[in-house]
């Protein structure tokens, strides 16, 4: 993501989100999303990264949602809610939802995360689940 695009998104965050801690959280999501796109598939175009919890991108004319999750907040990993995600898909006209687990430092035992994904059946809720190591700029497709 180039600086101008980032600046425009940051201004949108300031306009639409009043709570300073929510603004900071959303800015971090935008940075994570930009870096993820640069590493995974630079042709992805950000459609909306301010107004929804799930970021909306476009991939060759197909709208997709990307739910970023910070693995530093492991105790708050999402639970499976396929019905809610399906409603979200309909509401936002997206065809797929990806879960991207973001980690700054390599502290997570990925086996534990994969076990969690299986126990809570998250692979049935998301069309794709990826692990993104921010500092190393590495991405691994888990499901």
C-alpha cells in the first residue's frame, strides 16, 4: 500500500471513528492489511477497510472479506459462527471470507492454533485461513 492510500484511509478512520483506542486499532488493521496484500497478492484492491470489522477487498472483480486477527490476543480467538459470517457475506456482497492470523513476533505454537481452529470448526466458517508473520513477511495457508 502506498503512502497516499494509507493517508486517505487514516483520514477516513479519523472521520468515522470517534474513540481514540478504536482509531488506533483500525489503523493497525490497515497497516497489517496493506502489508498482507503486498506479500500475498499485490493485485488485491482495498474496497473498504474502515466501516466494517472485516476488511473488504476486490480480487479480479470478486469481493472478498478479510478478517484480521492479532495472535497476541490468543485468548480472544474467534469462535465459529458460520451463520453470522454468511449474513455478513450477504450484507456486504462478498463471495468469500478469509481469516488471517497476524503475528508480530514468533511466539505462537502453531500446532495449538491449528488445534483450536479444528476444535471450534473454524475451517467450515472461512473460505481460507492463513497465518501471516508480519515481521518476517511470511504467509502460510493453513486451510
